[in-house]
C-alpha cells in the first residue's frame, strides 16, 4: 500500500515537471513569435511551477522588456541577479532597464565586486569546513600532550579564517542583504514622505524602478530606507518585494 | 477602435483669444521644378507683417498670396490669416528653410525651421533628418491627394507595390480635413488584415497642406507593414474616427428676424461623427530567392551594416568577455535573427541578449545590439569571428557581412564557470552559434545557474542543523577530554581514592560475617599504604603518628585477618562486639586521617 502511494506521488511529480516544461516551451515559442505579453505570462507560470532559477527570471525580464514593461523587467532581472549575482547578461539587462527608467546608475560596492567573482554557496561551504577543521584541530591540540602551541595556533587561525569567510557571505549574499528590499512598480512612481499621511511633507519622489528597504509596515504604509540612508514612509500599493514571498 | 479622442482641437477656426503663428509645408519631399506651398497661419489677428521673399540657396521662395477666414463661436469672433509662399526647388539636395520673423501687431514671432528634400529622380529619396518623417515615404504615389474637393478624405500611401516576404514597407495614412471644419480625431487609425503584419503607429503628425487651392489640415500616421507570404496581397482600408463640426444652416425664422444683417461664417455648426476610410490597395509579394541563400541566413530583410567590439579586453581566469555586435540599418529588426559566430573553438559561447533601438517612430530604422557572453575554454588571444547575412530587396540579392576576430586576452578557467547559460530564447530564425550552445531549450531548472532557492545557504535549515550537530560533537569531545584529563590529575586520583575508601568502609557494614576480617584488612591496607600489601601496611602503621593504642588495635586487625586466613581449622566469625570494636578502630583511623 505504502509503495503504491510512493509510486503515485512520484508519477504526479514527474507529470507536473513535464507540464512545467510544456509551459516553458510554449513561452519560448510565443517569445520567438513576438507575442511578448503572452510569453511573459507563461514564463511567470513556469516559474510558479518550478524552483526559482536565474535564467527563468532573466527570460521573463526579456519578455517584459519587449512588451514595454521596463520596471517589471528590472524587477525580474534583479531577481535573476539575487539568485546568481554572476549572471552577466542579467546585470547588463538590468543596467539597460534602469537607463530606460531614467534611474541613476547605482554605485558598485565591495559586496558587488565580491559576489561577481566568487560563488557564495561554495564560499559558505569552504568557510564552514575551515571553521570546523580549525575548531577540531584546536581542540585536539589543546588537550594533546607535549609541544602543542604551534598546532593550537594553526587551529585558531584556520577557525578564524573560516569565520571571516562566513561573515563575508553574510554581508554579501543578496538573498540576505536584499531580504527586505522592494521595488517601486507604481506607474509614475511614488512619494517618500516624512510621516504616514498623504498630506505630509515629501522627502523625495521615487520613480518607477527605485529600490528601497522596507523596515516596517503600518496599515497601508511602509516605513523604509532609501539607498542613501534616508528614512520615510510610502504607500504599499505598487511596492513589490525583490524576493517573492514564500 | 479605441474611441479616445485627442484633446487637441485641430483646426484654425477654433476660438482663440491669444495670437498664434504656425508654419507648414505642403510636402517635405519634392522634385526639382515641382512647386510646393509654404503656409504661414496667423490666428487671432487681423494682419501681420511677413517677408515677401525668403532667401535659401537652391530654392525660390516668394509670397504668393493671403487669405482670411472668420469664425464665430459662442458669439466670439476669431480670425485666421493664411499667407502662402510658393517654393520652387532649383536643384537637388536637402534644404533647411530657416526661421523668419512674423510681426503681429506689436509682437514679433519666430517661425520654426523646416527641412525639404529635393530629388532629381521622380522616385524621391527619403529625407534623412527630417524630424517627423525619417521613414522613407513614397513619391511614386500621386502627389495630389485622392479626395480633392471633398471636405474630408483619407489616403493610404505605400512606399512600394512589389515587395519580398519579410520586407518591411513603410506606409503612411493621411487624413485630410478642410480647414474650415473643426473637431476632434481619434487617437489611432484602425488598420490590419491577413497576410501582413503592422507595426505600431507613430503619433499623429499634424500639418497644413493646400490641395488644389483649398487649405486642408492633414493628420498623418506612419507605420510599416511586413508581408508574411508570397502572392498577391490585398491591403484593406484603414479608418479613423472623427467628430467634426461642420458648417450648418441658420435656424428657420432666424433670417426673417435679422433681415439682411450680415451673418458671420461659422456661426452655426453641426456636430457629426464620421469615419474616414482609405481606399484598399494591392501589393505583389515575392518569395525570397533560393539561389544564393546562405546556410546561416537568419531572416533579416533590408539593408544593414555590422560592427563588433569586445569588452573587457583582458580578463582573469574563467571570467567572461562580451562580444558586442551592432547591426544597424533599415529592415525587419523584429524578425531578425542573431549573427552567428565563426571559429569559436576554444570558447564556451551562449545565445546572445539583444536590444533594439529605433531611430524612427515605426521601428524601421535603427540598430540592434547583440551581446554574446564568451568564456575561454583555453587561453585565447582572439575572439570568434562574426557573420551576418541578410537579403537586400533593392539589389534582390543575399548579402553576407563578416567581422574578423578581435584581439583579446582571455584566460581559461579551472572548471565549469558558474556564470550561467543565459537562457535566452533564440530570436526567430536564430541559428545556434556553437556546439557548446544547447541544441534545444532545456528546462529552466536545468539551464539556470546560481541558486535555486531564495534562502541563502548560510541561513538554510539543513545547513544550520548540520552545524549544530558539529557543534554538539565538538562540545562532547571537549567534555570527554576535560574529564579524562581531570581523572588523570593528582586531585582526580585523590578523589578516586577517597571515594574508594568511602565505598570500602560502607561495604564493611553490610558484609557477611565470614568475610568481615578480609574486608576490614582491605580497607586498612587501602588507607595506610594505598592498597599495596600487609607489609607495606605494617610499615605504614609504624611510621604514622597515630596513638600507640590505635596502632595496636590496627595491628590486631591485621593479625586477626592472618589467623582467619591461615590458621588450621580457621577461626570463628567475629562476634558482634568484636565487629563493633573493629569498626570503631577503623572510624578512629579515618578520623585521624581527616585531621
């Protein structure tokens, strides 16, 4: 009985995978035929049905660009880069979309440079291995007999190096740093205000495609922070998180 | 059709309180000797001072006349003056008619400069640089609009009647309204049919034009069509909705009441919704020739040039370079496939991204940029070459453009790069550029590089559990080692001995009578000599600072044990009193050691 259930579940899984592949093929065909809006819908459907992937968001972004939805395209290029910061075509497409949206070029930080060069998951594993190797070597050296200073020192150094690598991953991984980030998709942008009231003083006008960090929510209002550190309030309508909610 | 009417009122007779000056040409292309009109329209004024002659080398421009129109609306009178210059091109070329001053009462207005393309050939060339019409428009059409004399009419102007499949043909839809009519026009015309595709329409361009002496306002919409199958092609009519204010008759009895008073023109108007329709047209669509068609022909039809560049010029190991190929010109950019790479051995290549930038309103002229991400499999000093083929309808031949490899310093990476395959769907007609490129389009999950989760590995549950397990293991090992080290230390040993003594003394209380001497001796030996033997215990007792009585009692215990063990026939088990006495002696011993 149990084995039959397992077989059924497995079959269902493969059938859903095949269905997802069909949607994707259809989306690509539509894209080739110039039916970009339809292609975008199908790409979205395919992404809903499969695990997130940088290439999928990139393709969706391309379809949205072709159908003139630059802001949504920029969001999906950014999502592709969150999943794979080394995805050069997505980076250049995002840059072009930002130019089309009239957004200023963002300054490259050291985190950007790190993630462009080093695969973060590999760095996480390397950091973890070094940390624990250092920890165990240090422990063994501490309780060993005889001359143990050098071994103890090596263990501590390796442990610290692994810890630094993990800290770098923590600071650089866009899945962590952009966890609370959102993008303005409202047509015509939105206003960044000093308090959660539409009549309050405007700090800045946020054009479509602006990226900001959401700190908290109060009713229809988000309290957030701009990349330049300014904090203020803005309406939740048309604000879409970079990392889709689970 | 979307019934969104332009908010702009499109004609002169609309009541204007402010003065306004506009200028326009009846055509922007002409042939040598073909006269065209330049009209200066002055609104809201009774007169204006304008130059009699304009000086432009190659053009003869003289003021030909003036007309005045009046309109009354809501009992407000407005007037429109139209000054007409006759422009006669003398030579072939492109001309700019400069701005000039128009003095209206005490104000001075400056007109806008205008461009005019003059050709010697009756098949006129496009007028590059003309702000509203960079799309080449036909001159083999009748220069006189079809509906002359009518209050409103429409024309469909095709740049060619004989085209190839896939060739982009600019079209222009012109909607003429007699300048005495006011009203509003729809935002976009309705146009389409079977066997061809239509590009988006440009925004309406409004100008004034004199047709057989009558002044018309012309709304022109530019677009382009592409035939998709060979054979005769029927282009159906295009239509545009408009709401017009047509001159009406005065109400019955009005003339009797006012008698012979002069009634201003335009005082009475009728609103009327109309649909202007062009006449259907025919085209002949030819198939692309099979002979001479390159194997990598990607479907591009038009006239193109190609340029390529590479960046960065120098990369670290495994880093990608981008080969940027710009295809510029006129043609079917939407249906164009990517160029193909040649000699890409030693490179890992991926399908390119592309971006089209149009320089006209309908996407006929512009440039398409293809960016190929390349990663060196082996150290490379030259990029792959690029080849792009297209069909040129003018020469009716296929043309192949090639780009030689460009210099670059790219180092091969150690393993497969994590830079993902950009899962770009190939553009229509794309050929796969290399064997490294996926032959088919696999599933997103397969093609995607990078992570397949929104949660970073460092905060993923499995990762945290594994690290927690390692932490527990580390702590357990640390604890074991600490305990082990303590038990081997002097304090640890002493603690163990004390515990042993305590256990041994406690066991004496419960031991069987037959074993009492044996256990009492063991406890005594353990206490005074660390558990060695009787001789060591004797020596220990002698050397100790115990009282002589206690020493004697202890020696008695050893002696009793010897007797019970070695005497023939053995000794009886100790009596209760004797047992109590021995326990008391041993307690005293413990107490003396505690001190």
